C-alpha cells in the first residue's frame, strides 16, 4: 500500500504540473498588447516580440578568431602536411594548399 500511495502522489503532482502548463492565456510583458498561450515554462513573450528580439540579437562566435600571422616555418609544415601529392590530388587539399601558399607569398 505504501507504493500505491506514493504512485498516487506522483500522479497528482503530474496532473498539477500538466494543469499549470495547458495553455494559460497571458498578456505579453514586452509589448503589453498581445495575448499568447503560455503552455510551456520557457514561453515568456508573444511570438512577434520573440522574433523581434531574436532578430536584434547579435550572433555569437563559437570560437575565438585570431589574426596573428603564422610564422614561415609553420606555414612550410602546414603546406607539406596538406599538399595534394599526399592526399591523392583531392579538391580539399588543392584548396587548402593554395590558401596556405597565398598566405606564405602574400
């Protein structure tokens, strides 16, 4: 019986959580004119305000871009590593090698 009571409490909690996110109509706090259905806890504003805020957001870089020059010894190594002769004259090797040689010769 203890297990059954625990299951019933979990069921009641699930129902309460479901009821709290089954589509309450909420006035958008950003524009204060549109009503939207907040059926998820992460929905905090109407679609129009969300899209406007998303469009204004600046994209973030996934990694830092460095503009430091590559020294000539390292460039030589990189050209040797990706040279088309070592990679079956693949298109990727040709593109990478030509880019590196452009860096090397300016």
